[in-house]
C-alpha cells in the first residue's frame, strides 16, 4: 500500500513539472525571429520614421484593448527594425532616436518575457514549498528549471524588466546548496566522531575520522565552490588538527629531550645538555618536514634549539671568558691598570676566537667584542681618563649612590673618548663640548662606563636641581656666563667660581641635557641651566626647553653623573 502511495506522489510531481515545462514552449515566451525587413534605399529618412511611428501607434492601440495578437507583435518588431534603419540612414547626433529605439526594444522584451516570468513565479513558490517540506530532490529539480528559465530571460531579453542576473545566481546557489548538503552533513558527522574519539583518548579513530572529514570537505569544495557549505577556513583548521594529532608523538619526544637538557644543565653537565638540545633539534626538523601544518611545527623552535645547543656546547669556554671579563671590570674599577691590561689582551683574543668557533652562541655577543676591542685600544689612555674623571667628581646631596662631574664635559675629554669633536666652537679644547646629539652623548657615556667600570649617564632633572641648590643669595655674574658677560660665545670650563655645592658652570656657558619625565617631554630629555646667550632672568628661573634629539646646537652640551658602585 505504501509503495503505491509513493508511486502516485512521484507521478503527480512529474506531471506538474511536465506541465510547466510545456508552458515554456507555448505563446510569446519563445523568442521569435522575424524576417529581414527590406527598406527601399531611395526612401527618405522621414518616411521611414513615420512608418515606424505608425506601426508603434497601431501596436499600442491593440495593447490598450487588452488583445495583442501575433500580428500586433509583428508590427512592434517591424517598428523596431525601421527605427534601426532610420538611425543608420539619418546619422543623427541627437540622442532621441536611440532612446526611442531602446524604449521599443524594452517594450518588446517585456511583452515576450512576461509568460516566462509568470512561470518562474509559480515554480518559485513550489520550490519553496518543496524546500520547507524537506523534499530535497523535488526542490533541486525545480530550482534547476528556475535557473534555466531565468537565464533564458537574461540572455534572450536583455532589455526586459524581468532580467535579473542575481536571481539566476540565487537559483544556481540553491541547487548547489541542496547537492552539497549531504556531503556537509557527512563531514560534520565525521568531525563529531573524531572529537568524541579525542575525548576518549582513542587517537587512531580520531585520526581516521579527521581524514574522512577532510576528504569529504575537499571534494565538496571542489564540486560546489559557490555553495554556502563551502568552507576553506574549516578545511584549514581540520588540516592543522590532523597534522597536530599525527605529530603529537614527535612533539612529546621533543619535550622529553628538552627536559633532559634542562636537567643536565642544572647538574652542570653542559656537554650532555648540548647533545639533548641537538636531539630535540633533529626531531623538530623531522616534525616540521612531515607535518608542516601542525601546531607543533615551528621554524622559530629550530632556531631556538640550535642556539641552546651551541650555548650548552660552548658553555665551558664561554664561562671562562665571562669570569675573566668580570675580573677585567673589577680591575678597571679598582684602578689596577697593569692587571687590566694583561687580562684585556688575553680576553680579547679568546673572545674573538670563541666568536669564530661559535658564531651562533649568545655567550659572547658583538657588543662584548666591541667593548673589549675599545678597552684594548684605549688601554694606554685609561689611567689618564680615570684620573681626570674620578678626580673631578663631586658628591650630590640627596643622591648618595652617584657623584656628578664638577664641570661640563670639556672638548678634550670628549675627543679622547670619542676620537672626534662635533663642537662648532672648537678653537679651545678646554671649552665645553657643544653641538652634540643625544645619540653621541649616549655613546660617550657607554664608552666611559667601560673605562671606569662604573655606570655613567647624564643627570636627571632632580639631580641637576640638587646640584644647583638655592639661588636666593647668588651673584650670577660670579658663577655663570650669560648674555651679559659672555660676549655671546662659550668659555673654558671652570673659568668662573663654583656654586655653593662645588659645581662649575651649572648655569650659563652651555645648556645641559638632563633626563626628564616622559610626560613632560616627548623625547624624555630637556635642556636646563641656560647658555652664554641666555638672559639672566631666564637662567635664574631654571627655564628649560626641549630640542630634537638629532639637532645640533652650539649652545648645548652636557655633564655626567657616575655611579659609585661596580658596573
């Protein structure tokens, strides 16, 4: 009984579809090709136009009556043909004839495509009903017919109001959606099964199900690339999960080697640690090669394990260098120059050899090589530099851990450290260095730190103010070069009296860079103290200003503070 019911439903659906298909073959829905219209070449253009307009009027009269015959349609077609000949013969610049032709063509296309549009409307309702009733096969067949009919209007009747490229695309997408849905559901079933297997720790089943899901999605994406179920991001995600699952054992092996390496380092066996890092490196390379999409794959890890392998292997040699470097810094801090000289020569040779043998090691970096080369180059001048700087420091009230240079940095000290002089007023090397950039000041402080074995920097705003002290009873003319007494140019440092804190030229001569709060200055630095061209009122107010870090100003220099502790 059920079999006969099913058979009757199928036959009924088939009859409905056949009926609508039959309708598409009837009436004006079929695009009619009319005969060639002969126009006497001797006829005047105005006569051709008049005949076209007359035929149009006759067609419109029939249309108004609601009874349009095939003969009436033929009049409209002939009116169009005559209008085309008229435009070609008259060769007018006026757009009106072309606009009339377009109007006639649109009228004809609308009339001839209306029956097809009516069929589309009926079929579209039936397709939606079939879709709502989950009759997928019937819906697919209906949407296919809808696509064919709409495409026919789009191609054969381009001026019709029923032309709709988006509609035909929609019908096509519905067809592909119904065809792709079974594959999508199967892929979701496989993915769900894979995740359940993962929760149970059944890695083999999870792998099989992931592979099945990926295979189905790949085929679906290929067969139905415009379907709503097409999802390349999901495919990529599953590829990553599958590769991650397959590579889990290798990732676990990498972690085992890393743990062994760390354990060996903790026990002081750096050679064993180097071997373990090397094993981790090789397994990671294999993992990257076999499973490039895995979340465990990483070129950064390969670089990291290689560095750790080299560092561990070179630890013994590098540690000797580090210990000797500590001795060198201590000797410079203590002023033991002969000892520092002996250590420096030997240490530089060892470090350069180490860098050649272990170029990837981070134990000895390029900065260390640069520092050792500089110290070796300056070794004969280091005693003089230390005497000049350390003998010219003054305590700073409220800052017990540092001392400040009594004077601005003079040009002769800057030249000795940097082997260059940026100053514009360079006739007297006892004058303060001027026209320096912050980058040059930073390099100067860094190099002097190497020489002294102590941290060297420029003072903060608070430290500068502490060195200035109170200006209440100060005779500015005695301690500062300003616009009144300087002649508009700088003078040798310490040519004036020191202030009551023992510092020279804190005010006037050259403005000095100090570290400011970032909120107060975009660069974090300001200029304080005034210069030889600054008015006395501004100097007494401790006015400050900012300047581009790369700018050079002949009225700007700096002084330094030196840490008391070992660097």
